């Protein structure tokens, strides 16, 4: 009998322990459920996936109608909350942005178009026919010459078409680097001819030679305005012109027009 009592006691202890653990788990579930009420759907699904045998997590996922096997869905409550936050107007929504006044002034002062220019202060030429000229552009060096020395080589050359709508250039820069891209003369030029025969406006300008292997340099965006040393184009009898422009303290440029004539397509 003593041996039977020992066997009975030995079997009874694990059974009682299992029942105790089960009861404790059932008592803890309401507390855990209350805590999980503030959890996100993704957190619940993550725990269900990691511990699929946890009844509390499974029950919470079921209560929220989550499909954690193929990715978490938003629960009914959460979907209703999201619907309330969606704007009625599904178009473009503008939000106010607070900027420092100094930064705002700098942004407004910088033109979006780098060749933007105000032509309103000038009297522009009215041409009966477009004028076509051959041109070359040479650098003027002021380092050792007060009046400037025109260097005997071409920075750019080609043809220039002067119209009432503006100036079109067909040619190329000869400064190496980025200047090899012909689009700068085609699309980065905003020039017009004044009634007095001067070029005015703004354009991309390369004034430094770039050799192979040297670091590329972006163009300057300079303004062309009437210059006191220029010999403007006579729009009534166009033949030649010499138009000077200032670039930097040490260097400028001079455009020489030759073989100018009225252009007929």
C-alpha cells in the first residue's frame, strides 16, 4: 500500500500543477486582452505568427477579424478611423509652410529660369525682316590693360538670327568641358535686339578654357546690356557690329558681327 500511495501522489501532482497553470492562464487572459486593446493590428499579427499556440493572441486577432496568415488587414474599428481621416477632396492638398523671412526673400529673389530677364526698360527693335549675321565671340583681358586687350582667338562662333521675338544662335562654344553641349547656345540664351542696335538679355556663358582631364565648370549666367565701347548694329542698313559685354573684373567679351543681311527663308 505504501508503494501504491507513492504512485498515486506522484501522478496526482503533475495533474494538479497542469490544472493550476490552466486556471492561471484563463485568469490572465482578460488582463492581457485589456492591454492588447491599444496594440496595432500589425503588432497582434506579428505575435500570432511568432506564437501560434497562444490563445490570447489568436483570440484578439479573431476579435479584430485579422487575416494574419496573408498579411495583416486593418480591423473594422481601424478602417472606420482611417475613413474619417481621408480628405473629401481627393485633388491636390495645400499645406501652409512657415519660412524664415530672410530665406523666403532669397527664394523669391532667385528666378526659376536662369535666363529670365526684364526687357521692359528698353526700346526693342521692330524689324520688317529678320536679320542674319555671322559672328565670333572673343575674350577681352583687363589684367594688364585698362582698356582691355581683345585676345586673338574665338570663344564661340556661328550664325545669329535677329528677330522681333528674340535672338536665335546656331553655332558652338570652343571652351571645352560642358561648352561642347550645343544646347547651351540653343536653349540657354534669352537675348533681344534694341532699337539702337544693342544686344540685351541673359545667357549661359563660358569664359574659361577646360582641357581634357580638368574638372568641369558650369557656365556663368551673364547679362548683356548696352556698353559704351560698343559699335551697335544699324537695323536700317545692317552690315557689321561690335558689341562689348562685361563679365568679370579681369575679363569680358566682344561680339563681332559680319556679313549681316536681311534673312529670307
